[in-house]
C-alpha cells in the first residue's frame, strides 16, 4: 500500500493491533536519545525498557540504588533476569516476593499482546530453567497490568528507602517504557541525595 510509517501506525491503531516492533537499527539510533532522557531526570531513579523488558537505558541513580544492568550478560540484560536471578537485588528488596510476582504478572500481560514472539518464548524458557520461583509462578498464569505501587529498598549504604513507581510510554515508540522510581517521603529523598552527593 506504500504507507508511510505514520500511516502504517494509524492503520494498526484503527484495526486495534499493537504497535509494530521497532527494528534493531532504530533501537541503536534511539539509544543516545533515551540515555539523555534518563540522565535528565537525575536524581530521580529512571530506566527505559523495550516490550520484552530488556534494558535500553538507565541513569546513575538507578545503577547506584537499584542495580547496574551493565553487570548482566548482554543477552540477559533484562528486568526479569535481574529480578529473579540477582541475589544482591533480592537482598535489597524488603518485599521481594510481592514485587517479583507483580513484575511477572505484567510480563505475562505483555507476552499475551505478542503471541508467537520468539524473544518472549526464549525468556520464559531460560528463566524457568534458572529460577524455581519463576517456573512455579509462571505456571499459575498470573496476569496484572501496572497499578500505582511502592517498593521498599534496604540499601547497604543509604538504609531504608521507599520508592513510588511511575510508568510512562514514549509517544514516538510506544514499545519503549520509561519507569521512574520517585522517593515516597522526605526521609527517602534525603537518603538518596546523601548517597548520590546531591542537594535534596
């Protein structure tokens, strides 16, 4: 039909279809822009994921307070891999079980929007082999979309931090999800500022 990118997207919208996945090339070209975005919101903890929950960008507060995705192998640089297989992250989370179950439920909903996607299939297979909890909970068929929530981190240097979660879809690529973790109280804000050496 010789449709432009915008016309193709509009046609998919009219048909009630999900947005077409971005190409790897487009993702590579978009990376500096995404990195500038998460850096710009510092000291707020921020990261950007694709539709498979693979990390695309993260800022220094995310790396210092939550986890450094660069420590994961490139093919496992994924939020589910971090949540279910990283012992340090698990130790920092005061309510790991609840957070992990919620994330898995959101992942299930995302996978359901893209049946037959090989990346989702690969993630499910490898995570089920690597994590008994993922294996057992996936079999329960949990589905849950994002809801406002708070998580509690016990950081080895900063102490207890409570974070409020926000998810934002990027208009230029709805497959990219920006997650911001905002201090839920003044004490958490001050502890993050002290750790990062910034003014609250």
